[in-house]
């Protein structure tokens, strides 16, 4: 048995995502790679030292990959004031007060996770925090991290007054007399965030390892971190990845997206090249560049082709923000593409999507077809004229499916202010698929849950798991196989991990055992599925308490 496998999964089913053989019942692994895929014949590779996993009807799949996540930020925030999981103002205040009491020595109270729908117009006030903590500065990002809530003490320390101008890429929400009201939008968050004590390298590394444990527990074996750089006062998480890659504690495979500083221009490209070379180590590399083109719909900063409406349904003068000049963007992307960088666009509004596709088209015209696999994340609103351009240009649609459902932020803060046409173009997953676009998927954690199975549930049902709501634009549903493939082979394609994302001989053994086969149940039960076992390179990195 000199050729015995180290690990054999048997008792099927196994979903390969390989078109040549969609299903198998047994898979064998030797070292880091898959050496056999088939049926009973694979059991001949079982030797005295082989670990045998009886699937017993549970589904074996390639490891999930998250194409857009902020793992270090999320891991650090798990140790801060956590406002997730509720929309109650009273509960927010209780948690803020409890955190302040538990950490009396902390100079600043920091955290995240509050929801815009908790406040009229999505805008909280400083006085609501002052009522529970007034003597120390408090600074709390909302759940989408495009805005922050501050108390009076934090605003005073930052020197913000009625005379402070809005930054070019953000807005200070104000009281009637012009004084800062406590809500900071987009780039305005940096006016206060710059004062917040920075996390230490040790805290960032601990945050990464905490996040990695969570992600492995959800079956995620690889991801693309969507911001490596200083952003809104947050320190660069690159050092955590580099340290973990070098000491072997990074068990996932990670591609980082180097942050494009939108206050600068092409002069930063040489620095990006240097950072790309310096950060390559072990299972970590930074071959992508993240360019944030616009904001979000809820605060009217997502870039649209038509103006937002006001509360009366009348057109305003605002159609959102383009954070990067479109002409300059095309030049930057042409140069980045020529240098072999992948460009990872934040493109949420339909004008931002169009500007990103225009830049990809310019790169294609200037440099010819390369293999950089540029991708557009979020895609909340896509103009129908631009849907077929994804396939034509080879631009990947990077979906965050969990957002494509009716919930308060959508129904109260988005649809009424977009109007019928723009609102009907939201999250067009089905149209993108039918047009031939390559689909990848991610979570944007800590903005929303990192659980791929919850995202897949919404992609298929257009309803949140366990929620009794109408389906959101049901014609844009994906089938289960397509949604699961977006989270595996699709994201593997984006991450240039071509020997992952599929179960085939020679591929890396990044594998996940689900606790059931979701294809055997109704679509509305997909979200009941959980991860039992996770393997990276044939090594087990997660086992649920009841897994075997």
C-alpha cells in the first residue's frame, strides 16, 4: 500500500463542479492534492494509515471562497463594542454603556454593527450616545461601514464645528444650526477616525486568526481581502497577513486587494508594485488593487445614472458621488492592467458600474486580452445596457447575494429614493448569468454575515432564510448549482486559484463536508444547511462539535 491515500471520503455524494463529472461518491487525497475521484474503485486506495470519512449522505463540495471580505477588520471588531443582531436603540445604548463599564481604562469606545433602519432617515444623533456615555469619546461604524456614529466628546476632540466643510468624498450630517449632528458619511468618518488609537500589530494578528477560525467554521478555505491599506483612519492589515503567512498560522489561501488612495493619482502605482512584491509569502499574496468608485444607496452616495428622489418622490439634484474621475480611472486601469494587476472595483450604483466597465474596456483596447480577471463587487444597480458587457469584456460579476432581499434598509431607505426604474435593476443575478457573465460571490463581512450558505439561500430564493417576506425581484433568482459554483469555482477564478474550486484529480484538497445534501430538499430549506468539516490542502481546519 505504498500508494495508499492519506484521506478518503466515501459514501457520497460529492459535487465536483467539474462539467465532465458533476457527481461522484468517493474522493481520495494524498498530501495536499486530490488523487482519485470516482466510486467504489477509489476505496482501493485505503491503507492502514488512511483517514476515512464516511459521508453518509452528506455532501462533499470544494471549499467555499469569499471574493470580497475584510477579515482582519472583522476579527478585530469581534473584540470591540458589538452592535450587531439588533435594531433596537435601547439595546444599542445598553451595549454601549455596558462596554464602557467593562473597559473603564479604554480611552475611546469603538465598535460597529448598528443598522441604518434604527433611526429616522438612517441618521442617529450624538445626543443618543451622550445619554449613556458622555465623558469619553465614542465612535461606532454602522454595519455597512460607510458611515459612523459619534458622541459629542468625539466630535469636539476632532475639532468639528458648524464651520467645518464636508470632505470631497463624504458628508457631515448637521443639526439645524450647522453643528455636527453625530453621523458621519463616507470619507467624513476619517475626520474622527484619525484620532482613534490604532490597533497594534499583535491585535491585528489576533483579529486575523479569530476571523480565520470563524471563516473556516463556515467552510471558507480561501478569500480575497478587499482592503489592504490605510482606510478611513483604520490601519493597514497587511502586516497581520504577512506575519501569519510567514509563521504558518495562515491556513487559508488569501489574495489581498491593495487599497487605491483616491486622494492621489498614478504616482501611487509604483508603490503598489513594490508592495505586491514585498507582501508575497506562503499562502498570501497581494496581486489585486481595490478601487472604490462610489458609496451606498442608503446615504445617496452610490453613483447613479438618474437622480435620487426625495421623500415626496420628486427628483433631487443628487445622483451620487464618483470618487475617482472617470477619465483618470480609465488611465489608471490601463496602467494597472499592463503591470499585471487585477482591479477589484467597488461599484454599487449603475453609473459606477458603467465607469468601471468603461475602464476595463479601455484596458482591453490598450493592452489586449490578458488574464488579470478584473471584477466588479456589489452591483446593486446595473443598467440593462451594461449587463451584456460583463461577458464581452471578461469582467467578473462579484455578487454579495445576502443583500438581494426585502428588509428594512431596502424597503425604507432604498426603494423609495431610487424610483421604479433604478429600483427594478437591483442585483440582476439572473440577467448576468443569462448574458454569459462569470459569477463570483462574497460577503463583505463584517458588513454582513460571512456564511456562504445564507448567501446561497438568498441567491436562490431572493428571501432571507426563515423570513416571511415576498421574494425580491424573483426573476433574478439563481439555481442552487449556479449559486454554489459562484462561491466555489467562480471565486477561485477571481482569486487565480485555478487548482481549487473543483473536485478533480490534481486539484488542491480544499474541501468541505456539509451536514446534509441541500439539493435533496426544497429551496426554502437551503439555509438550514451547515458545515460539518473543512479541509485546506488535505489538513482538517474545522470540525463541528457533532461531526465525524
